[in-house]
C-alpha cells in the first residue's frame, strides 16, 4: 500500500498515502501560520474551533494532522466572535510538547 514512515516527537508512524499527504499539508499550514502576523489576519477567515472535529481514538499524530488541517492556523482561531491567539512562553516545555499534550487530551 506504500506506507510512508514519519518520526514525530520521538515516535515512528506509518502513514497511508492519504495521511502522508495530509501530514505534508499540515506542515505547510504550520510553517505559513508561524510567519503570519496576527495583525494581517481577517477575523472572518479564521476557523471557529467549535467546528473542528477530532477522533479521539486515532493516534495523536493523526489527531494533530487533522486539527491543523481543519483549523488552518494553530496559532489563531475563533470561538464564535472571539478571536483566540495562542502564544508560547517557552519555559519548561517546547511548543511542540505543549501542543502535543493539548491534542492528546482531545
């Protein structure tokens, strides 16, 4: 079936071609979001987090991929009319560790 191996957060995953494509899309969205200035965002283009659906039975890498591809910008989204901006203080954990912990609990 052509599985692709991906190492994420120290764990190896075998992704189907569909999920590998989704993985590449998520990486692209993440990189674009990191470069986006919050001042340049249009509130109407932000995804309402209440519309994001995560299958808690899936492995956490799949949940992360699904989340990023649905929300499109993991740093900024809406809850109704309220814009939420995620920032990271960088104290004891990396952003990836904190993000992974959040998705794992979904």
